[in-house]
C-alpha cells in the first residue's frame, strides 16, 4: 500500500500500512537539543494518530498556538473522568452525562476555541443561548476544562469562576412530580402483577429503591424474616443497572449501599418471586437471568399507561412511609440510602439492618398499610 501523508499545521502524519502511522515533527530531545524527531504508532486508527499528534504538539511545539478547548477535553479532562470511574470515584452514569453535555452543549461552541480566548463575555453569550438545565451541565464541563488549562499553565485564570447570569428555570420543561397514594399503588401493583416489571415495582414502591437499584438485585439477595410477628424482606442493595443494561457496582453515594426493607404482603410476594429463580439471577430479568435495562423498563412502563414515571415510585414510598406509616425521618433517610444531616449523620449515626427492619416492622404492626390486599400476598 503506498504511503499517504497528511499535511497539517504542525508536523506530518504518514500512514505506513492499515494500522501503522508515523508522525514526524521538530522538538527537543531529553538533552534539550531541538531536532527532527519521529514517533511510530502501531495497531492504531487515524483518530488515535491525530490525538497523539495533538499531544506531541502541546509538548514540543514552541510556536504552536494555545491548545483549544477540545484538545484540553480530549487530553486532560475526559481521561481523568474515565480514570475516576475505573477507581470508583465517579459513577458511569455521571460520565455519560458529562459526555452528553460536552457533545450537545459545549463542543459545538467551544471545541475549536483556544483556551486563552475563553472570555467572560463570550461565556455569558453562550449561557444565554441555552436552557437552564443545559447551562448547568455545560458550566460543569467547561469549568473542568478551564481548571485543567490553569493547572497546565495554558491560562492564568479560569474565567468560569466569574458569576454569570444563568438562564431562567422557566426554560426547562417541567418534570412530572406526581406521586401515588397507597390505594393507588395497590392498583398499580395489580396492573403489573405477573409481568417482568413486578419485582422492580415492589422494590421501588415498597422498598424505596432508585430505578437502577430496583433492577440490580439478585434473587439470592432477598431474605425473608419474621420480625415482631411481621413478615419482612431484607434486600441487599449493592449495585445498579444503567439505561443500556450495564451493571454498575458503584452506587450514587457511599450510603446508597444498604439493606432495603419491605414489609407485609409485598415482602411475601418479593420472597415468592425470588424463590422461583436461581440465586444468581436478577429479580427483574430478561428470561435468561440477565438484568433488564432502565431504558426498556421505561418503555414498558409507558406502554402500560401508568400515570407517572417509574422514578416517582421512590418519591411515593417516602411520602406514604412518613405520613401513612408514621415512620420518623431519621429512619426513612438511611432506608433511602441518604446520610442524616449534621455531625451526627456524618460521623456517628450508623443504624444496622436489624434496627431498620425492627422500625419498619413496628410501624407496620401499628398501622398495617396493606389491609384488604389479601390476593397480593404469597400464593400457597
């Protein structure tokens, strides 16, 4: 195959064969001598070679222009985010959000702009063109890029530290904030009973799990107990499933790793569903033990004609547990995977699963919230 050379403003990029590229450039060697140099990349794509050429330009070109916002994102910020995900310091879902914010809101305006040309007036004009939610996400990403620019001495000051006028919240399409009452939840449960959605609904509506958490429970992680004469299911919340169906061991916060507590007929039904599956199968599965994706759950939920989004089941649980079941907030917060406020919540308060199960069992014994739901219990 003939060699193909790509001309560029700095250095030269030559394709040696289908997966080998050679970059030639002028730069300083380890002795500080300015001379002609080369770099060969094997098993690489053209994009890989272009990225490497950009890195070499930043390192060696004395007369090169200031790196662009796009180059800083690709070289410094995105790799640091990916490393944090690998180390457990950032959730994969957060990285997906940042990638989306870069692709949709930041890159179209800023990718080709030199870092030293990011000025407050230009930033304000950009923000004014976005919706409130897009601006909030975009500010986080562009601020991280400019922090890196300061760190690598491309600029002296991060212009994103200025105070900007953000778009009004009226630019955001309002989310459905509706919730279900206990009687309405009973109707929702009946409408999905026997479908693959049922286990996730029980965990969200009667256990307070987030959407991804409700899809990440294995059958073997449901333990049925009798606490104070009340049937209680203790459910280990140790992972979540994202929109694409990928299983993520990292949860939203450290406190999110917990034991969810389901009481009464919902506990019996959840145990029944778990007992019918191998212990290493996901409770909400595809028929072969693998988890269902959030995106498919949302589509199925919408197709079922439910009144509110699936995520609102957790809001509904918090509301009825407090006002119908009478459970105090200092029990509800850890059951939801939240840290209690103040120094006590940060350093001292660590209720065990047994303590939380006892609290839920006592609340149920005093005010059984599923009276009249006989057909929703275990079928003998």
